[in-house]
C-alpha cells in the first residue's frame, strides 16, 4: 500500500514514544521514573470534575457546534480580556482538541506549498512536523543558552525571507522554560506586523512562571500585532486537564472560520462533557494554582541544583513551564556517549529513568527533564542519574 508523501515526511512524536516506553516498562514491573511527560502530576481540580459529572447527569452528551459551545467560547473571550488584556468576540474563537489540534488546524488553514514557517530552536517536537504536513518548510533559528534561550527579534531577522508566512512564538517555552520579556515580544510583533507575517502564539504554560516573572500575550501589545496573531492555549497544563483534550485559538475571524471548517469535517466537535468542564475551569476561582506553583518551584530549584552537581552537566534555572533543559555536552566528550540519544537510552536502561534528548527538540547536546512529578521521584531519579554517570565515567 502506498502512503501519501505528506504523512511519510512526518515523524512520530519522540516525547510520546519515550513516555509510552517508560509506561510499558512499568507495566512489566520495572521501576522506571519518568521525566519525559509534559503533564502535571496533580489531579484535575474537584469543581471541574463535578461540572463534568453534572453534564453527564443532565444528558449533555450530544453533538455540539464545531466551533464549540457558546458558553465556552464566551468564557474564553472573557478570560482573554480579563487576564491577557486582549479583546476577542466569541466569533473569533474556536474550541479544539487541545492546543495541538489548534496548531494543526491553523497550519492547514494558512500554510501552502512553498511557504516558510520560522521556528525558534529548541522547539516543541510537533511544530515542524505539522508545518511539513501542511506542505510548508520549517526554517529553524537557534536561540542561545547564554541568553536563557529567549527568542529575540535579531534572531528572527536572520531567518525571514520573502517566503515567510508565519512565525511561532512559545512563551513560557517548552522545552527550556524560557520566558520572552515584554519588550522583546513588542519588537518581534512590530517586525512581523510591518511585513504582514502571521504569528502563532503558543501560551499553554502561561500560568507557570517563577521568581516574579510575568507572562505577556503578544497580541495584547498593539492593534496591529493583534491583527496578525493567532493566540493558542489549552487547559492541559494550567488546570491539569491533559486527557480532557480542550484547547482553543483566538484570532482574525477569517482564519478562525477556516479552522472551524476543518473541525466540522474532521472531529465534528470537542467532547461535549469536557467542554462543560472547561467552562467551570475558566469561570471559577483558580485558588489551586498557588499551591501547584509552590510545589513546582520547590521541585524546579531542587532539580537544577542536583543536575549541576553531576559531572559533565550544567543547567540554567528555567523561568517558566515545568522543564529543566541541562547542557550535557561535556558529558558527551571523549567518547563517553555517541550523542544525547545514546545518553538517554543509557539512562533508561542503566538508571531506569526516562528523559528526552535535546536532539528531539532540534538542539543536540541537551536533555529535557520534567519536574511535573513528585519530589520523591525527583530525588530518587536524580540520584540514579548521578550514580549511573559516575559508574560510566569511572569505567565500572
């Protein structure tokens, strides 16, 4: 059977593959600690689950509009106005199966053969694959560790050409935890607005920032920037609703209408029960976030401190999200390991910990470790990491 070129040029998600492998090993009784998953270990808040149960009891189990139920689109519009200082009407919003589907619908709506999409590296593994599926060409621009991996307008300028259709901005950032300062976002936005380049603003980690750092939505910075920006978010990270699969996009109505059309001919609509739960998530108090952030902050500090104690490893303190992105280039020197993939395989086999190599994010010589797991797992996992590396370096 001959498969299409568009699916053949896609690669499977390495983060999902590593997480799945860790789960398979645990199912066999092997004690694997997973640092690969990008999901909070906290349970979905009680009031959100109760809203879902109520939806079931009320029989809210039928098809809904492809764009999303009206009250959820209104809740998203109110949230964006109150929290992000961006005014969108409900008609400029579409509800999707997570942010991943929002991005997919966007790519299929605006990218054609020959179009280029600028993607800062390191990048979330899905960005380039969706661009390729849509027929576009990913153009990577490398951010610098010395600058905290934060994307800058100067880096953007190096990558832009007459074929550039879209630039992807992710802040807080996966996999590095970088947060782009407001001043830099304004420069990026103005540069794109002057040239008519669209911006996809991935804001899935907006609630997860530390040390007084604040998230800024790029579309809030001016009318001109808003007109070229598609703001994309989900309830997965901030509400621990990864499996519920509820995301959204807000932007120019012409683009949103195209994304709704794709919904109508693909998924029909997001799960009706999950949409009702999402309304509760967005409209009720978020008191739980304070406790979650305190826990993430404690884990963040501990993980970075312990990573920096491992020979050949150095790690910056992330400003957002829930990932550490340590530099392991020194550890790879002198033939200790062929590359970061071999190091990740070694850690899984010898230390029974699952990490994602930086090469999966287009940035070789690094690893991504999630601290969205218990402190007990972090302590044990990093001890295993250090001991396994010491044994390897000592030839034992």
